[in-house]
């Protein structure tokens, strides 16, 4: 574990995670890429998969299934690295548009700061 699988940039977001052994989603902070996410949870998940809900602003919500790749203990809670699985083409396109919009805005701010 720990190998780099990401094919796109990471974007910091708020997200909701629901391990399959839980009833409720847990709101948390983390980051996403096209292929997966990293999030901090209060307790280690009891399952190897979870459901992730992303609120992507005006692009809407995306709900995806994720496979846990790594659980990293922290002083408080755990970080989980996960890979999205069985993502629909529609959801993948929404994620791609969101990541592109955020990175375009960041490049614009960098250009303005450099001017």
C-alpha cells in the first residue's frame, strides 16, 4: 500500500463518508482526485468499502462507492485513502469538470499574483 495511483490533481473539499458498517454519513474534510479521495474519520472503518458523497457546488452532488486502500492512524482519528469504484461516466464527467474549474481558477490567481 501507499503506492501513488492518482492521475489528477488533488482538490481540498468537504465530503461525507459512510462506511458500509455504519448507518449515517460522517461529515469530514479531505481531498479528491478523479480516481479517489483521502479523508479523516473519527474511527477506523469496519469495512473495506464505503460510500462517499461529494457536494460540488453548482455542478451538484456526486455519490460514489470507494474501496479502502490504506488506513493511517493519527493522534485523533484515522486518515483513509480510497479509490472510487464503479463510477458512472456522468459522475466522472462531473468530477472532471469540478477539478478543471478549481484548477483553472487557481491558475488565474497565480497569474494575477505574478503580474
